[in-house]
């Protein structure tokens, strides 16, 4: 029974700490754009496997 007197305040402090961390992350913009970085990787510059840029034909359109 004595351990309950210790565990309840510790759990309340833990909940407040997690709530504060979540509030801070939302206010600082951590969740603004979740899909952008994933698409940015896919739409990166066209490069050859060696890291050199690929030359395109002048008539070829970039989509």
C-alpha cells in the first residue's frame, strides 16, 4: 500500500510531462507537414547512380 503513495504522484508528473512535450511539439511546428519530406525524396533532382546529373533532351518536358 505504501508504494501506491509514491506511484500515483510519479504517474501524474509523468502525464503532465508528456502533455507538456506534446503541447510544445505542436506549438513549435513539428506536425505541420507530414507528407512533404516523403514526396521530396521521390521528386528529387534526376541523378545517375554515380551522383552525376542526367542530361535531358531539350524537347523533353519535365512533369
